[in-house]
C-alpha cells in the first residue's frame, strides 16, 4: 500500500497572550490509502489540532513551528492557499464535532452538500444533487429524496451528523478527518451514526483519521490507533494488539473506569429508605418533564439513575433538592415529607442532603479561595469559627487527598479538573450530610481522574455510611459504583432494580436498547450488536 | 488591590499613558486652588490677552485667566461627572443585580420600566426635564444619573444573569444562603471587571453629556468655570483664527482649549477601559 | 412534516404592538412631565406681574382649564394629525414653526447617513477581514479617538480647517427653503461631515465586532475546509447571516444621527428641529419642546422598530420553522 499521508516531526504552537506554547510536539504520522487511523487522547492532547493539519489548516492563534506534512507526495507546510484550496473539500474532507454549528443556518442541506463538488468543478449541480440523495440513502437518513431540502435546524442532531458525513463524501475524497463526530450524541443515536460512518468509509475505500476520546468507539472504527498525551505520541499500534497488550501504562489508564472495582460491602441495612420519591410529576412551564417517578434510596447505598439527555434524571435531582416543586406526588426524607422549595426547608434539613455538580468549573466561585469555599458551610451549618474552622478545613482537605498547606490558599483557577471536583466533594462533606446527590460528577473528567473520584466516593461511603443518588448517562460508571439502578426515558422510570438484575438480560425493550448501545472495547462489538438487532428484527 | 498593581506592570503603553493623564487631571482637580494662578471668576486683566506670561493661555472676554478657569473647570466638570456616574451606578447596578437575582415579577416590572425610559433618546429626555426643573447642578446630576442608570441596569442585569446560570449560585441557594449573601459574595466579585469597564465608559458618556448640555447653555451656569460653557462662550472666536502671528493664532484657538481638555480625558479613560476589558476577558480563559 | 404557519407574522405584529404601546407611553411621559411643573404654566410664562384676569385669559386661550387627561387625549389626537398647538412665546401655530425645520433636520441626517452607512460597513468589513493587521489597528485607534471627542470639538476642528483656513465651505450652514439641492448640499457639507465622522466611528466599530463574531463560527471554518475561496466564504456564507446584526447597528446609529443632530445644528447655526428645541428649552416654550421631543422620540422608536423587524425577517430559524 502506498502512503497517502506522511507527517514528520510536526511541531505546532498556540498563542496565549504574547507567549507561544507547544501544542503538538514532534509527532510522526503515516496513513496508507484506505486505512482508518484512530487518534485518541484526553482533552488538551492536541488531537484535533493534529487532525486539522492533515488538511494544511491551523486555527487562528496557532502556527506550525516545524516539520513536514505530505499528502499524496505533496508538501502542505508552506503550500500556497490555492494548492490547499484545491485539496480541501475535493480530496480531503472534514466532519466536525458539532454539526449544528458547522452547517450554515441560512442554507438548505443539499445546497451546502453540492457546494464543494460544483465549485471545485467535479460535477455539475444536477449530478451533485442526484449523488447527494444517493449518499443520504447510504447514510440511512429517513426520506433521502426530501431531507436535503430542509434547513439545518429542521433536522435532528443524529441526522445532521449523518448529513455532514454524506457532505464530506460528496467529492469522493481520498481522506476524511472525523473530529469527534459522535461525542455530542446520545448512545442510542451514536450507535446508528457509527454504523453508517463505518460502512460508508469502507464502501468508498477512503482513508480516514478518526479523532475521539473514547477508546471503545475507536475500537469499532479504526484499523490502527495512535495515543496522544499532551501533544506527544504515547503509543501507535493496530487496534486489536493495543487492546490486548497495551505497551504503556498510560494507554491502559484510558479504560480505568471500566476496570474499577468497588470494595466489597456488607449486607444491605435494614429499615426504611433514607429518601423516598413517590409518584412525582413535574413540569417546566407547560411542558411535563417528570411523569409518575418513584424511587427509593436506602441508607449507605448508591442508587444510580441512568438515561439519555431529556430523560428527566437531572430534573429528579432538582426536585429532591427543592429547586423545582413537583406538581403532584411527594418526596420523603428520613420518614418526613420534604417541603417542596429550598426556602421552605430549615437549615438543619438542608444540611442533611448535599449535591455535587457535573462541571466543577462552574460549581466553584472563581473568586473564592479554597479556605472560603470549605469554610462557609462549616460556619453556616455547624457554627464553626476561627481555629476550629481552620482545623476542620484542613481535615477535609486531607480527606480528599489534597495537601492542606499547598491548597488552602488557592483559587479554583489554580486547580486541575480532578482537584476541583475533589474540592466540591469536600464542600459537600463539610455539611456532614446523610445523602449526596452526584450529578454526572465524572462525565467531564478524563478516565484516570474519573476513576480516582469514584475511588474517593467509594471510600467515603464506606467510612461515613453516606447514601448516594448517582445521576449519569455513562453505564461504565454505573457498573462500577451502583447498588441499585433506575433507568429513565422521557421523564418516566422505565425499569429499576438491583444492579445485578438490570445488567442481566431480559428486561424492558428500552433498557435493552440503552445497554446494548454502549460501545465496548471489543473491536467486533459493533458488528455483533448490529447482527443481533437485525436477527431480532 | 495588589492584584491590579501587579497587572499594571504588564500594562501596554497606551494604558500607561491613559492612567498618567487621568492622574494629572485628578491632581489638577483636587488641588485647583493651589495650582491655579488666579481665582475661578477673578478678573485678572484686560480682555483677550494673548498667550504670554502671566496669562499663559490668555484671558477671556471678561478678562478672566483662561488657564485658571481650565484648572477649575477640571474640578467642576470632572467632579460633577464623577458624582453623576457614581449615583447612576449605585441606582443602576443595585436594581440590575436585584432584578436578575430575584427574577419573577420584580424583574419584569423593572425591565419594562427601563425599556420605556430607554425608548426616549437621553439628550431629548434631559432637555425636556431641564426645561421643567430649570438648569441647576442638582437637577443636572439627578436627571443624568437617572437616565444613565438605565444603561447600567441593563448591563449589570445581563452580567448577573450570566453569573446566575453558574452552578456555584445553585450551590449557595441550596445551602440556604440569603439574597444579600448571594449578591454580595457570589455575584458581585465576579461582576466587578465588566462593571469597572462600564464605569469608565459611562463616565466618558456622562462627561461628554454634561459638556454638551453646558455647551448648549443648559448645564452648569456662569460664572462657574466649566469646559462646555467655556467652549460656548468663546465659540465665535474660531472664525478669527489666523496663523499669521502668535497673537491672532492663539486668539482664534480659544474654543479648542476646553474642547481639547474634554477630548484628552475621554481618550485617556477609553485607553484604560480597553485595557481593563482586555484583562478581564483574559482572566476568563 | 406537518405544515405549520410561519411564526413571522405573529412576531412582527407583536413587535409592532410593543412599538405602538411604547410610543403611547413615551408621549404620555412627554405630556405629563410638563404637568409636574411647580406652579402653573400661565404664571411661568406671564411672570410674577400677571393679574388674575390675564392668567384666566391665558388659560382659556390655551385650553388649560380642561381636565389634564382630556388635554392629553386632544393633544395626542391633534399631534397625530400634524397639529401641535400654539407656541407660548410667539403665539404662532407650532406646525408652521416645525415644518421646514423638521425637513432640514431629516435632510441633514439623511445626507450624513448616505455617506456614513456604506463607508462604515465597508471599513468595518475590511477591519474585520484583516483583523490584527496594521490597517485594522490604525482604523481601530483612530475611531476610538473620534468616539472620545465631543461633537463640538470635531465640528470646530473641521470649521478651523475647511472654513477658516482653507475657506472651502461656509462655517455657518444657513440653508433657506429657496436654495437648490446643490446649494443645500454645499452649505450643509460641514455639519454633515461632522456627523459622518462621529457616526462612522461608532458604526464601524460595531460592524467590525459583529463580523468578527460571525467569522469565528464553525460553519465559516467548515466552508474554508471545503476549499472555498475567501471572498466566496465572506460573500455567500458570512454576509447573509450578518444582515441582522448590521441592520441593528445601522438603526442604532441612525437613531443617534437624528438625536446627535441637536449639537451639530447649534454649532453650525443650522435651522433645524434641534436648534428650535434648544431655543425653546431656553425660553421654556413648553408646547414647542413637547412637539420637538415627540418627533425625535417617535423617529428613534420607529428606527429601532424597523431594525427589530428586519432582524426577525432575516432569521432562517423563523423563516423556515420546523
């Protein structure tokens, strides 16, 4: 096989203020015709930046500091705008992460589809339009004859992502760059888009660079995987070989959450549940968002609520915390019915339940030092002051494994993502609560960091007997930490029960669909699931 | 505070020039009686003296020393603009933060009221009100502060709404914190950068506005030294500007002196505001 | 896909209704503000020496004995038909006073707008496209300076250069109804140029900001990654989506032109509405002040209304509902 793309010792710098810092540090990359390379790494690894340079494109504020990029024998570093224009859209195409933002809102889909082939003179408009309909059908879009005449905002996210892939194929390019094309989608939508993308790339024999942070996704799509860490290559190997025998510890950490095992725990505590939600309905304005939701959280246990976006899982948390009043039904805490609003709850009651948010970035006031963040609940709930408060803040920091001397004076901006989430946990613990609601607490974190947070939460639960209501869309996290699982869809509880029962076969159709749509590490997983679904009809 | 001093070291040249100019104006305004060679409305000599010692910038039609009047003008015009801006900020920011935080009908009612006030162009509104109240310093301050507080209200409400979507506000609410704590401790520290920048912009606006009204003869009344009225008083002279001799040239340039004083201060404030805005956008990253 | 009625007529009607309501509220504010006057209008105008008889006669002549609400309704009703009542000072119908002057003011504003709008959009576009270049920095700093200047400063500098030193244009813009269009354009060139300079600075900065925001959107990058030429990306992808923000900027500045004209008219002794307003304020001629305020406010509100309606009409999400 001949080399299609050859990147040698590439250095890319980004500007912050007047300084240039390195984003990509001397990376080499080879891609053969028809080969699919997975580019994987955590946020800030430089994978998108690297992917875009394969088109000779650097974003504003970045520059290529050295190295060479050869596409089909032609050097792209320092190439003229005309040369690059001639390649882009025609021989190299790009599929962006957010299709809703990457389509021009003022144009119909098919007009945007035909732009590249017509403007590059590859084919006349009539032919391009006919091709577009064929590609829409190939991407399994509904109503392929008509869908092109819609505007971007008239099509769902999953369909738009497929339309963009079809658009990338318009000129039958030799290379397609996929930049996290399914990251913004729900799992049940993601699996369909993945299948469509994989098939169309294979059928057309195009080469592709598939950028993602999810190893399980890349396992389905790529022949070979390159792992990046802070702009440097960690490992490059065929996908099966890498999954079976990762050479580097870092590669292995990419599936840390999946391997997390909580410590074994004792028998379930007897007695009534700590939190009980009974037949709760809730709405935002006229739109009903919760419909007859009931669930219970036992003392010292973890109940995971899973569902896709819009399933009502976060709304359930808001109802429990008193941020949204239910229209009917009641919430009972430790045997007593909870007042429906925060304002109606006495301080002693507020203290007993705390919440940890998904985005630690926005959950910490950027102008408050850690001392104030942790000190306020101590003062507010426990009346601690002066030396007693200081001592307790230090204890809390030690408990979340941060050195008090180094961290107590810092602002949130001086912490990493994982450290911020730990501070949020400490703030919740400062109130000495009985129940903590964790709203997607690990979703925004890289795998290894997320695993550390889960480990910490597990240890705290064992030591203090706190109950968790764990809200997440990530089933790997559920498997790792939950005792009970509640599956939600469209504001209703579809199914709930013991983790063991939910994760064993034969349940509700939606639970089945949801569980089977979560990508697994096995490179054959996608093929198998699709075959099973086809067999099931 | 040390924080800002630290930033100052890395400030661009334009911001440094702006700050230096502001400091000079502040000194002139604060120590006007000590610096000015003559009194504010003291007749110092013959009318229309050229720019020669002891009247470094000449005298006006009544024989008052122009330089002294310019220095006192700094005190009157800038001082008045500062008081007005502070008042506008007090009203506008307090109501804006309150409206955003409380929400509901309070927010709706206040926002509607402000919408109507803003639908009337402020110069026209000010002229209307000043017709009724008559032109006095108090009326000027109150009218302009009220008009200007509408813009401050809009901005602080928008900034507060941005901050209110943050989870740390929700955390504070769930903790059971009261309105006062949320506004003072959670919102205000995060709104300070855009509000400081807005203060600078509003100050410029108010300052130009007062000067404009004075220029129209509806602002500060004589014999108070005020840059806007000084331009008005000497406006006709510009037609006689003639660069043939020093005397005729300086004679004709008289209206440009107070106008330049106004222009330099607003440019200086704008330079600093630009830098503050740049800093605060940089801090977000 | 079920056919749904476009939400546009509804939104536009709603916006129009808000506009009309605002106009009514504003007219009420303008009318009632005068009612707050301490003492009566009659004593205000006639002075301390007025006898009860002269006051009664005055009140009868101007209909001041009617209840305030009735006076407001008649005032507004007449104003809509172009009748603003009588001047307290000259005792002449205000409509006569205002007619020519309103025309002059709108003429001057239109004159300035015709030069300023295309120029500032073009400059804004250039500055945005060549962001960070020397040209951009030069444009940005010079416009910042102009924005910081008081209107009369700009005006006097222009007078100094073009009228006093070069003698190309007159420093007093005394247009008369008898003048031909050419003469008018020549005589009012300096006031128009003053307004052009100030408004262009504002408008250009806003246009630049709007375009810079737009160019940072992912679909612009996408068009570039499809290998489209730069001018094509700008003309086909960026500009159609820039209509709403640019129209808003233009409307805002036109509104400013109409209002900012007051100062410029005074400097150049231009016989417009603004000068009349300032004179009447000084003479405390309430009905004239009210009439001028109403015209200025109505123009301002209408321009903002038009901008919002165009914004609604150019939004593809509203034009093509799901």
